[in-house]
């Protein structure tokens, strides 16, 4: 995960304590042809973030995924 996102996520997550924030991060897309795959990965990571912590803010990177059993 990028250092920029790692640094800003805590600030975003505490923005509205009553509304949990979920995010998923896919692999970088080095070329336009790779964007669809990166977006699909980010969607799976988002699904995992929501399933892992439905009532708390959570960020999941695709490198942390071991399977798709929660989605």
C-alpha cells in the first residue's frame, strides 16, 4: 500500500465516528489496459473491508487477501 494512503487513512477514518468508512486498494495499473483488473481487485478488497469490520472503519489492500470467502 502506498505511504501516502497509509498516512492519510487514519485522518479519514476518524472524520465521522458514527459512520464507518471502508476502502479497498487494488494493485497499481501501469497501463490503461490494466485498469479493469486493478478496479476488480479494489472491489474485492472493499468487500473484504466491509465484511471484516462492518461497524468500524477499515482499509484492506489486496495484498492482505487470502481468499474470497467473505465476499
